[in-house]
């Protein structure tokens, strides 16, 4: 009998293909059902995004010439794609489009894939690429920030955001296996990251050499096939990495994101003068948990530095600083720029300094230009008056600007504080015969703004209904949570100019929950302008 090979069609009919299968010489051999091809099962030709040229990329649906060139340009910038998901940051791609066409791509040399097979997470194949270093301290999943979680190889920004979102809704994790309840963490990914995680902080929570030796042979799973490969030892000369990406590659990615993070158009470059007379600007900004990790983010660093430079700010009063090193990083970037957008700004004295006062629940600080056009010099800094410290976090700093002296009180009012108590203390300071400026964060209650507007011999600079938030949620205050109060003596220096900086406060390199393009802070910085000498007041 002759050998028949049947091709099953949708209508159930069979067609004899004997005449087309002359290469089968052993007619008694039964052909395995493995070779049965269903017409309704499409074969997708995978495009290797690390080796494909423009013409190959154009074969993929929804990929036009511009997008294909952007894919290749981004590839040249970062060296190679570690996973298909990396395409999401390519200009013109976006998450929705990538989700529709991702099954057409690969990062390996596979050429075809049946449409019935699920696309395996590309992380499971790139985990074998050892250009990584491991954190030498276990990461606490119940306490770590989104930046700290991303230090673990295998935890992307999306996964870190999901962990924090789950933690905020459900409470702390009781066991590491609870991470499986998060949609984007399967058992394979959890096995890869488990050894770097903990549920609480311990002094000896370091990754032991025994554990490293036990992991010397790492299991690599790709398309459901397991194999074991010997993992090379980490060289002592390996560069530091973040989230499994080499520092040099990380910098390249940042530079690309920076290009697509627009800066505002500056209508007026303030050059420390007004109408030909010396002037300076003071700003106040709640930077919201300004930690070392946050300040180390290149997008955050760029936004803070450019905001200072573009707006000609000589003094910045800051609330919610977690550690002084965070302010030091900003000053180092201003003084010795490593980022292109900071280096290209020509009107920079590069003599920036910082000062900070630590409190139990939060810190206050200042960044100031010690070599600007008006030569700002720090005279002293101290805690606020004792009678005020029990109601607020308070820091008093004294500057000499040319021949004038300026006293600034930086405040962060506590929620439980009685308004009358604050009013009495602040009123005494404003009666001073010296130039006195009060600024800070008054977001704990709208009543505090009412108090500031009712103080005698003083002026509240911003209107009470001026909003300095970047979000439009219904639960945010509908009033200005930051403001300036100037006493009668300082009013003689006031140029009458002030404002809220609302633009240029986001960057594609800053995480925003599940996506990119986050804010440095949900609060906008505010500023006020003064003449150096009172007799030059208009």
C-alpha cells in the first residue's frame, strides 16, 4: 500500500499528497502525527531585533520607516536589546503597539514560531547573560523604594511598581512566596530573584559565598527546554550596574531618554539683575522623600539642576530631604557637570553649596549659589526658635548677599500643630528690624495659610488659591501649600515678581508607577525676587 500524508483542513476534507512526497522511500514507515500541519495554524517569522536591518523590520505589521529607524538607532545607543520589552522606550512604539506586535520579535536566532505557542518571557533567556553583579545586601520587599527594588537583577521598573502597589493595598508580605500573587511574577522569575530578597532588615542580610557557589550552575529555560550552563565568576573589575544593566549602557539609555524629555522654552534668562540693578531669587520646593536613591536617578538630577539654572535661582529652600548626601549629589553635578544638559548651560558659576538640618521625621536643607553674580555667602545656620520647634520642623539660615543680610526661616508644619501656636511664634520673628523671609511647606492644613495671611507687618507673596501641584486628583489641596512671607524690612527689597514653576519637572528616566516620565515631586517649586539694595526698589 502507498503511504498517505493527510493535511487537516477546516472543512474536514483530506487530500492525497502521495505524488508530492516522492522523497519517502520507506513506504511502510508510519509518519508521526508530529508532522501534521494544520492550515489554521499560522507560522510567524520572528524578527531578531538585535541583528535585523531596516527592510526586515518593515515586514512587521505597524512598523513604518520612521519606527524601524528609531529601533535601530536605539539599538546602536544601548548596544543590544536584553529583552523584547526594551522596545517600549523606542520613540513611536509605546506600550499598546508593542503589546500587539511583540510576538513578531525575538532577541535570539530563532527564525520561526507557531502562533499557537505562547511567547516566553524574554527575561528567562537573558538571565544567562552574565554582565551582571549581585547586590551584596538583601533587599527588604516590605520597606524598599521603587529605586532600591530595581537594584535586583530581574526586577524591572514595572515589577517594582507592582510590588509597591500590592504592598500598599494588601499590607506587608508575610512570606516571599506571596510575590507569586503579583501578576507579572511567575515561579521562574521568583526563583531567580528570591535569593536577593528578604522580609525584614538584618545586619547580616548579605548574600553568602555558599549561596553564590550553590548558584554556580544556573538553570536557563528557553521555550520550555531546560539546560545547565556553568556561570562564570564575577570579575573584581566589573563595573557597577543597576537592575542588571552596565553603568555605561545605563548612561547611554539615559542620554537617549534625555533627548526626548523636553525642557521648557525660557522667555527670560534671569541674569541676577532687574532693570540694570542687582537682584536675586529665592525658591522653596518640597522634594518629597529626597533620598540618595532618588537623587542618584539621572533624570531627577537633570531636572533639579536645570530648574535651578533656567530660573536663575540663587537660594533653594528644600523640605522632605532624607539625607544630606542627596543634596551633595546635586551640588556635585552643578559644580562638575557629567550630564550633557547641565554641562551645556553656560550661565553656571559652578560654586554651588548646600546646608542641612536633620530632624527625626524629616530634614530641611538649602542649596545656594556661592559664586553667582551677587556672591551669596553663608553666615550661619541653626534650628528654629525653641518655642517654634515643638510645632514645626524649622531651620534658620543667614546669608550675606553683597552688602545685605538675609535671614530665611524654612518651615514644615506638623499636622497636629495648633494654628494659634504657630502664629504667635512667627509674628515675633517678623517684627525684626532685619530682612526676614519665611518659606516652607504648609500642606498639613489650609488653616495655616490663613494664619500667614493675617500676620501683622508682613506680606504673603502668593495668593491663597494659587495651586502648586502637578496632579489633578480630587483629593489634593485646592490651595497653595507653599508660600513666602516677607516682613516690613524685606518688603523694601521686593521687586514685585514671583511665580510657580510648573514646566520642565518631568523626565522619561524617572519612574511613574507602571510607566515612564515621572515627576521629581508632585509639588511645584515657587520663587520670589528681591533687589540686593533697598534703595533700588522701584
